[in-house]
C-alpha cells in the first residue's frame, strides 16, 4: 500500500499464443500514491517471478501516453528474493523458503518484534 497506489497503469507482457496461459512471471504498474517521498508522477512496478529455475529480463523503456520516453535513469528498487531452500517435504524448493531477502539481505524481526529497515536500493543508469 505504501508504494502501489490505486491507479493502475497499462502495461504489455509478451505471451505465448496458446491456451491456457499460466504466466510464471507477472508485472504490475501503478501510480505511486501521493504523500510518499517519491517524486510526484512516479510509478511503481511490481514484478513477480514464480519460476525459480528461469530468470527473466525486464525492459523498463516505456513511453508515456503522449509518446515521450519514460525516464528510468533514477529509480529505487526493492528486490525481494528467496532466502534459500525451504523445509524438507514434497514441495521443497526455493519458493517454499521460510526466509526472504530484501536487496540481498535476509529480513529478520528486530528487538520487540519490530520490522527491520525496508529501504530500497537507489539505482542510477544512463537511460
């Protein structure tokens, strides 16, 4: 709720021409809500890869409705990933892990069961 606003932005995902299509990767784009410290007009992109065996490339070079290029040269990334292989059992995999990483660091409750720092990683590119 902190980053994903209620206004949904159109996005396109290449999909195979066969049914039923059950994507192992999904993307969602929303306007970042006002009241955050992000720049006005920011968008939040959530990408979910449900396939622990396949990495996917993401092209962030989109266009605004007026045809101008979206500026992705500065962004804040919150990369959530598995903390490792899950407990033994018939469905054991990295996707069943009991731990989760934020930008490579395993998240753990702090003293008094408070949440750890959930800051994103600042990324600057030439785009």
